[in-house]
């Protein structure tokens, strides 16, 4: 396993870099599509190559439950199982244990949780999560972390942060560094002092990269941006910084300006299946009847397979009859949009025009209503008994 | 509109031919995938081109209900709506009115039926069905026919046949022949005398092609084969013969040997979404746990996109987690299988080796159990209050 990160150019805090992972070159800033259950929903690995993605994220929690480590072991890992020749980053399951289960019991040793599929009981420790990711064959692995609702009481957040640190030490000790790069995950909720402490503690370990965890879990956007900025002040500037679970176009642009290099999120693919289409002006709901008679693409100058071949009216009809092809074409469009956005961001950093690119993008892009978004997220968290 | 049919070679009753439809060359025997609601389910028009299909079938009934004639008219027809550059055949809705609705009222004038979507009331006449297909822009159109359960009483079947003939005359009179080729549909259930009468009556009209309707609707296979053989004796030998709604591999091979040139069926795509995979040995259920650890393709020597890239174990996992990609890859495999089968059938006719090809194929291919198949079909018909 070889891993390196080089910063090719800066534009104030924004960075354009190159990750070299086992010979695979990944330009940053990078957005990683999420292959939760060994596929980016609706797409094949060949489709992802076609879309020019160099790295995807998959989930240790989901892969552990299905297909399970026996299948992945038999197939010599996820790369061969899904026939994906490029890089894979896996999260640790810390977030899924936090968000999908109602019967989680956390102790110093690890986490006992019930499967969201069949209710069966399982145990994750920092060590077992390293072992599972080794079977998965991930190129970049995450340590088990204790992720809690970011607005929780400071004492609770401090405790979860300290547990995350303890678990990180155990992860480092059990990690077989010859096979993958282990990143740290900083926690500390919305508390600046805790985030600083977490960043400084983990920086000391001189890991190949650092993830910012515990954000995009219910706090408002300005708080998220503040915390990201503060973390990046204390994280080593020569290591890649990965903001976990963030993927709306406005967040990608803004967080690159705050010094983030890597992102992942199910948002573009989940939105696509719900008919929400990314455009430079903001999200467009393809299900609206105003699209019915449109013989023009979802976005006029878009070069994706969907926009190059099919009309908004046709995609509207596919959604109206719940045709799977519609979900696929919308997914291709949204991922192409984000890939193109990252390419444009990177080029503008290399050309030292990132600030004007950012200002222009954000002035054109109408984000979803923040109050509505917060309310949706609150309902989602409530539905999972998290708040 | 130009339409011609040339028989390139015979092998006893089997024929290899060429349809020339508006400049598009279609080799026969041909299987037409079904794009019920303006898409072959899970696939785009680009995918169908990739699979080398030259003609697809779509449904007048479904297209009339959604997206509707106003949308299709605005888009100048289905070719442009779904961006399909090759040929389209549309059925007349006769079969759907028969199979999907419980409140059909048939008179000499036409059919009053309720939409299976919202229960709204509609009227189809031979003339309106011609007009709808003109808006769709089909290259080959079907007349409204009266399709009844094939085991019905002979008097009822005779009446429906005579109505079909009356309606065919009206269809011919209202058909704008400059835009499309109108086929006849012969009826007559399982009664040899009625089938003969229907074939002779319709042959007199010297139409560009003939469809055999009212089969594969509950009768056993040997009865279906007998009726197909009898129809082909009385249909003109220089016109294409289209057996409607038939598409299992064993039926395609057998019915080509009886002189059929064209087929359509939702079976390969519907089976695919249920995990039933065509192989030379018969159908294989990919959901079975025996596939779980297989790092080999669905079929070893298959050249389809699915088999060339992914393992049976991976497809099994996609079905296990209900991942849309699995439905798509299985659909690609089944349609590739049928396309390849038709190519092999045609080549063997051209090489005068069709009989040995047929015998070898049928000796290797294990069809589904006939009793189980009949029982399933009976339940399906009962579910629609047809029997």
C-alpha cells in the first residue's frame, strides 16, 4: 500500500491536491459517491468509470451485515466483488450505529447494536472494525468513532470525543498499515474548544489524513461552516481533510473555501431517486407538471448522458410511471453535475480564480430553504429516536 | 412510409427474412422488446441500440393513458419522445382492454373501458385506435381486435372473431396508409375452423402483414403450437407473420419452426426483474443462495454486459438488497440472450441447419414445468376476473 498527498495549488484556504493511493491518482477536491450496499444505487461500476470517478465510499456497517465478511472474503474483497478497479474508502460504521439503531449500547470496549435488517445482535470494537475493513480491502479506512448528536450537552460530547480518541489509539495499534491508509476522525460536536482539542490530539498521531465527523447531523449550516473552519486551523495543512457526509453543491463550494479536500454523501443519489435534479440555479423537481411538455434537457448545457439524449418531458414521464430508468438517468445527471463542479472548483484553484468562481456559483445557486431543511433533518433524527 | 418483406431463405417451414421499414432493415425472425410505458423497463433507448435491437413494441392502451396523446403530439410522436431512432410497432389496446379492465363494455361501435390507473371512463373504436397510433407515430400499427379467453365457448369466440373482422375493415378504411403499415390480427381461439376462416378472410385484404392474436392466454402449449401451425397454413406465405405476446425461448424456437417471423413479450424483462435468468440449460433463479459465493458469470460463455463484467454472486447480492442495478443487469442479460437466440436461429436457417439447431437447443433447454405454468396463468387470469 502506498499513499501520498500533494498540494498542487492554494487559493487562500482552498487547496487543489493529488492523492496517490496504490498507484491510483485522485485529484482533489474530490466528491466520493456512496456505494452503501456494494453499488452506488442504480449504477454499475462501469457507469462510475464512465462518469470519471476515481474513488467511492462504502459502508463497513452495511457490508458487514450484507453480503457479510464470508462473501467478501471469498471474493477477495469489495474491489473484485463489485468489479471496481479504482480506490475505495470505507467509513467505520460509527455513524450508522448511531443513526440506524435504537438499541445501541456503548461501552469502553465497543458497541453492541442490533441489525436494522433482522434485529440480530452484533458487536463492533475498534479492532473488529479494522479487521472487517481489511476483509473489505478498502484503500482508505476509518476508525470506529463515537458519533453523537452535535447539539448534545457539552459533557456528553466531551465524553464521546475522548472515547473516539481512545478508540483511535486502539485502531492505530491494530491497523495493518501495509494494506490501507488509516485516517483519524475528529469529533467535538459544535464546541470550538472540544474541536480544537480533538484536532490537536489527533494531529500528534501523524496519520495520513483526517476526517471531520459529527457534522451535518442536525446543526444549522453556519454552525457547520464555523466548525469546519476551526478544525482546519488545527489540522495539519499537509494532510488531506475529509468532511464526512457532506454533499450539497453549496456546501461543497463553501467547505472547499474553508480548506476541505474530500467529501462523500448519499444526497445526490437519494435526491435523484426522489426527482430532485441539480442545476446551476439550484434543485429542480422533475415531478412538477411544468416539465411535462419540455423537449429540452434537464439543464441546457449539461454534457451528461441523460441531458445529451433525453428531454425533461421524457424524464418527467418516467418518474410519473415510477420507471426505474428515470431514477438511473437522474442519478447519472446529479453525479455528473457534482463531478463537473469539483473539476471546475479544482481548475479555478489552479488558475487562482476560485474566489470569483465561488461567488458566481453561490450567487446563481438557490439553496433549499434553510428552515425547511432543518425541519426535515429534525424529523429524520426524531424518526430514529436520536433527539 | 415504405414497407417491404423479403424472404431470404427457408428451412422447411422456418423462414429467414428482411423487413424494410422506412429505410430501417430488420432481420427476421425478430423478437421485439416491449416498451410498455415509453421505456423497456430499466433500459434506455441507447441501451437498446447497444443490444442491437432494430424494432420495439409499445402499447397504444398505456400510451393513451400516460403520457397521453397531447404529450405525444407535442413531441411529434414516440420516436422523438423516447429518442428511439429505429422502428416501433404498437399493439391496438385490444388485449389490454381485455386483460386489465373489469368494466369493459363491448358493442359494435367499440369498447368502453375504465382506466386501470384512475378508473376514469374511455372509449376505443377501430377509428380512434388508428388515430392514436398515428399520433404515436408507429411504423407498424395494429387494428382494434376483440380478444377473448381462448377456451371460451365456440359461439362467443366466433362472435368475437367476426367483430374483429368488422373492425379490421373499418381500420383499413380509416388508416392513413402513408404513415404506417397496418397488419391484420387473426382470432378464433383454439378452434381450427374459426382460425382457418379468420386467416382466409383477412388474407383477402392483402395487408402488409398478419398477426396471430388470442394465443398465450391460458391454453396449453401444444394447443398453441397447433393453432400457430394451422394459421400459417392459411396466411399468405409472402407476408410477415407476427405471433403476439410470445417470448419464452422454447416458444420462439418452436414457433419459428412453424413459420412465424415476429414476436413480442414482456416475459424476458419481467422475469429478469424477478431474478429469473435465461441460460442455455433453462431459467436460473439468481435469488437462490447457491449463487452467493459464485465468482463466475450468470452464464459462462455469454458476451452480454452483465456476464462480461459481473459475477453471479454479485448479481445475487444486488437482488438480495433489492438494488435497482440488479434488475437492470438481469434485463440486459435476458434481452441479450433472446437477441442472440434470434441471430443463431436466423443463421441456422440461412445455413440450412435450423432443424439440428432447434433439436439441440430444445434438448438442452429445460422449460418451466407446464402444469405449474398453466396454474400460474390461471391464477393471473382469475385475478383479472377473466375466467
